[in-house]
């Protein structure tokens, strides 16, 4: 588990553009992928699906110590409480679904990866998990009191469609919330790895384009997008939260992005051994500054975004 935990609830600082480079290849896309609803194929979705089928168990072992810290804050921001019917979209191993259930909510997890659903069911007996698509939710309108998504938005080929689907399945006055990583200047852990790849790596090729990693690091863009999806703009909230993630080794962040992620892993697998060695040396040097008892307390930051449907 993590220690040295820090929290802030202030609005995010102004967004700054990043140039196209290996830095952006690791954690962002080659540009937004527009997929028509009638299109029979979705290259980015297929790429992500294949990846999560492959690394579901590795992810469940490596990442929840970090993502759970933000997940509890997400449930707070969305106002999840006892008796509410809650849908956790892109639920992964079920960490947030379980936390919602522990609050007394009638929680259900949904993920498009069958392997991830199997991991979640094994870890959370008694909680319902269903295989399904965030961009085409298999539920009638006005089914849930709350819908949440913890770090799922950058794994979707069409986030706007997922937001509209979340709004559709929410009851009047229901609240939606999602988390997304902050820009690298503040989100130091991710930034260290990305900067090392930018400096020493070579550009990756053949990775399908997905969401721009920095699109939802902007408060104004989040407000615009959720309003366009049908949420009440007067209920919009955007806060930034900081935690410390206790990594066991100085290269842990790099190792789990190589072994327990999808887009980042694809980029890292393309690096020649000598370049990967230089990347590893740089990450180890930078992370060593955060050494503490029991490991390395790495600063990580994410945005918490919520909005509600109009009340009748």
C-alpha cells in the first residue's frame, strides 16, 4: 500500500501544448481517432482490447495501489452513497466497484475485456461484473444513480460517445465522474518516464491513434465535452489531486508500463536494447530523488471531473 499521501482540491493550472515526439507517443496518441458509429472496425479499440486481454492479471497486480487512491476520491466527488445504483465503467480488476459496494451502494462493474472481468470476479465474489462496451452501454436509459470511470477515458477510441452513453443511462439528477492523468509537469511519475523516452527513445510506429493524452487535462475542454454530452454545465466540477505512490524500486514505473499496460508497452517494446537501457538509467536516476523508507515515494497527479444530469 502507499504512504506519504498528499491531496489538493484546487483547479488545474493552465494547459500547455506538447510537441509531437516519443514523449507524446508513450502516453498519448498520434491524434484523435474519429470512428463512425456504423464502421465495422475500430483499430484503436481492437488494439486496446487485445492488449488488456493479454495483461489483465499483470495490471491487477501492479496498478491498483495507485489507482485506488484516486478511486476513493472519485467516489467522494460523485457522491456515491448507500443504496445508490452505481455503474463502474472500464472497471478493470474491480477496485472502484468494490469500494462503491463497501459504501453500501448497489455497484456493478463493466469492462470490455473478458480476461479483466474474470480477474475482477475472482477478486470480488458477490459483486456483479459484466462484459460490455463503454461506448455502447448494454442498459436501458435512466438505470443508474451514479456512473464512474477511473482512468478509462484514454483507453477509448471515442470518449465523447462514452460520455453521452453515461448520460443516457443516468437517472435525472444522477452524477457522472471520471479521472484522468494530469500533465507531466505536475504528474511527475509519468513525466519522468515520458521524458526519458523522449530523450533516448525512438518514435514508435504502427500504434493505432487514440485519444490525445492531454485533451482532458484542460478544465475548459472537460466542461465543453460534458456539456455537449448532455450534462448540466452548472453542476460541473474539475479538481486536481496529488498522491505519493510508494514504488518498490527506482525503475518500477518503467517496468510496469512495459509489462502491465498497453499503449506505453507497445512503444517500449519497439525500443532497441541499447536505447531501452539508456531510458532505464535515466528513470532510475530521476526516481532516486524520491527515496524513502521502504521504497520511492513518487508524486502522481490526476484530475477529478464530475457533472450531473438535469433534475426533473
